[in-house]
């Protein structure tokens, strides 16, 4: 069975592929995938993940995995949430998004946050599979670590006793929102396959 990753984000594709390959699921490489620009205008992670999966499944004529995930900060009423990748604006990058988050939390004592992930696998003419994952932590007052991407340098994970940016990819995958969602998904995926 063929499965494509419904994402134009190379770092996200790499992370998802590594986790799924460890779970025994083969991913079609990017050079064999037709890519689609999908507007992430859903109000929830689940809506965006579904939209991406269905669009990629349609153009690639095979199963497609859509992922939408983001950081939700208690003191910001769940923001940036579905706007995580564009928190500092449409053309924002990791540096500007992290800088805005630190400005918004300047002087705030409650720094609790969580990463949430919603995964949707769409099949061209068949059922769909969904899974959710979450990991709780807190936002540091300054970046720590050089790995990962997005908010990883600011997200301290108590289970690892370090930020996601300090963790190896394997450590991060063992507790992350995406890793948890993909593990749940893999069980259902194997049943369908």
C-alpha cells in the first residue's frame, strides 16, 4: 500500500516518516509525490488535517496522511493553536514566532502549555482513520537547544526533563504529540492494510 505525507513542510515530513518507518509503515518519498497547496482555514487541528489528507489523496490516487498540530498556551487562551505556524504573521518563520511568544508571555507566571496533533489518513475510495495526540509542558523564558523546529527550543517537556530542541529525534518521538498520535494511528492502519 502506498502512503504519502500531505505536507509541504519538509521538516514535518521527515519527522513523520521516521516515526512511521519505525512502526513498519512505508512512505512514498517526496520526489514521487504530487504536492498541493492547501489553505489551512479550519477552526480545529482535525479540520485542517482532514482537508490536507483528502486533497493529497485525490491528486496522488493513494492513501494520504494529513497532520495539523500546534502549540496551545494556557495564559493565551489556547493561542497560538491552529495559527502556530503563522503566529507572528502569514510570512512568519520559527524565529519570529518564538520571539512573539516570548513577548506575549513576558512577566506571565503561568507558562503551562501543550502541543496538540490531529492526524487524518484519507483513502481514495475507502474509509478514513483519525488519531489525536497531546503532550503537556511549559514555555521557558528563553530558548534552549538547537534541534527540532517550531517552538521546540521554548517547550520544556517534564517527561524528558529537557526541551524538545535538546532531545534527540527518537527521544522527542517517544513522548511528543505527533509520536503519540502516530502510534495510535499505526494500530488502525495495520488493521486496514
